[in-house]
């Protein structure tokens, strides 16, 4: 990843989520994306030297793909929620564990309906007209790598490079993030997670639906094989085939 060109005017975007997430030096982060798991943790965010910075978990009892970002003490920092009825178009980010409008920090939506590379517009809660975005996110590669900009600037305030390894069946995504000085890195983390959902369709609810459909399909095939066996057309039990398909 190329080093972010430092621009003192652009990099002074200041705190969006909190002043303690803005530091005077370049911040290097690693985001470890978890594959589908029954556990609630979806992402682990660490510093370049391996210290835990954030955990991103599925919001308890959520059916809308809502995520909560926790600090190192397990306290909720922000909540990320896909907006109802516009699930693939807009996300909202709230303070703490709240989803009340009064605690809204910013919203994120696609800049246009049809895109070859994903582009997102970010609007602070105070920007009610949404005529001009406060930040923007642009996908730079099909693996979800991206640049993040303040307003309509062409100089990135943060960049993410996806160091993808493994095959299509055992893919592992390690997101390498560089954040300019004095830029709220908690906000940057939230934007990258939201972009990842837009790019990969990896929200907890969509992943769960896909997994459930595959499981149902496998059971239907198994019962059809059992029925076929009882009809006297099958020569051997289908148990081995079922075990292989579930691995």
C-alpha cells in the first residue's frame, strides 16, 4: 500500500466518534474478518504490533444485521445498523448501544444505484440536507480495498488494502488500514466494515439466510435419497454422501 500523502488541511477532520480516537501520528490497523461462525464476533481490530483495539460483534437479538463495536474493555463505542426497507442502500451509525435518532452520528449510502466499483457517501447527522457528503469511500479493487476521503477532496485520509489469502473455499481476509494523523480511526473502522458488507454481502443476516438455505437443501436431498432407497432403486445407503456434503 502506498503511503498516504499528508495534507495538514485535509487530515484535520477531527473527532467524529470521539477525540480519544484522533492522534497526532499515522495509525496502522489490522482488521481480521471472521468467516461464518456461530459465535457473535465478526471482526477483530488490532494495532500493527498486535494489541487489540476493537471487537465487532453481532448485536444481541438483532434480526437486521446490526453490529456493535466494542473497545478493549468491552464497552460499546458505536452501533452499526442497516436501515429498514433500504437494507442494501443505507447504514446508520449510532453512539454506544443506542439506535435512537437522537444518538445518530452519521449515515452511509451508495452514491448511485448502479456501480462497477462501490462508492459510498457519508453524511454526518447534522448534514440533514445531504446535498454534499462529509466523507466518501471508494472501492479501488474487486477485493474491497478502498480509499476514504474528506468531502470532495481527491487526497485520501485513510486507505485499506485487503491482503487476501487462500482459495475460494478457505478464503481469509486481512484488512490492512492506514489512517492519517488527526483523523478519527474509529470512524474509519466503521466505514470499512460497512463497505465490506456492501462489497461482499457478508452481513450476519444475509450470511445466516444463505447458510440456512444450503442446510435445508442438503436435508431435502438426503430425504429424497432415503425415499429412493425404500423404493428399492438405490443400491447403497446415502449416509457417506450426506457426511461429505456437510463437511
